[in-house]
């Protein structure tokens, strides 16, 4: 069992008249994997942004975030203009604690190689194709060996081969005891890669079940509509 855990307690987030999160509460044991499912606008992205520190809740708290190193894969990101993929990852590696510029560059090169981007190392990150940018986001998330990885639709824009690499990445993180929260519209990913499936609708957490319970119910009781 991991030495740390997270407790999400009564999170609320409003964007104008829209209540994106409505008193959401759940707990996360360190070393587990949680899949967030639900229709667009259900609150999944808002929750991940708050957990990543990219947004603040209107009320409620998350306990335990200070105990872990976080990495975040947003659903799309505007990369700096004229910054190469390699320079971008090197910059992030330094931010995440690489001991020297040489070590930061080495980490960046390994991450690019892993996600098939070595030949695009000198290309401007902002000019890469959508699929390559998604792989670059996964590469940057792998830097620094995070304890908590937060991913918003990480398999979007990936072809089947790189979807398989993303799944292998999740499996590797779970083996080394990292905690993973990811949103997805692909039910097969949710059921195969998580310990728990959290179903969101209209900003509310409707269900928190194991993949086994979801399968045994055949969708009738837990509302498969993602």
C-alpha cells in the first residue's frame, strides 16, 4: 500500500451560470488507477485541471496533493512558437529537477525516442501534427517520474500503434506504484487500465465502481453512456 493518498472533499466549480463540478467527493489510494468517464461537459476536465493546479475550485478541498509529484496531460496545449520539441522537453526537465542541463537534455532525448519523436526533435513543437503533439504531451508527462499522473483524453489523436504505447505507459506506471487518473470516452481503456471507474454527469459523481462491477452489471445499473 502506498504511503500517501488523496481525499477530494466537496469540490465545486462554476463557469458563469454553468456548475461544472457539484460537491464532488472521493478518495484515491496511492498506487491506484482511476478512469473518469461521462459525456462531454460532465466535469471530468474541470476536476483534472483543479487537481493539476491549473484551476481553483470555488469551494471544497483536495487533501494530500502536497505529498506527491504531479504531471498533467491536458486535452490539447498551445506550445510556444519557434521552440523545438527538444528544447521544450529540456526546459521542462530542468523545472522538474534535472541536476544539470546535460541531464535535462538526456531525459528529453530519451522521452522523444520513446514516443517516436526523435526525428522531430529540432522541429517547432507548435508546428507538429495533432497526433505528434499528443505524443509530445505524453513525453513531457513521463519526465521526472511523477507520483501522480493526471491525463485528459490522453489517447485522443493517437493512431492504434501509439495508443498501444500509451497503454504500456499506464501499465508501467502502475507497476512502479504511481497513481494515475485519466479521462476517456473509450470504455475499453477505462475497464482495462483502471482499478475504479468514476462516472460523471452534469458535474456530479454518479458512480464509483470497479471494472468488474461495471462488467457484471452489463451497463444496466451503472449507466454506460460515455
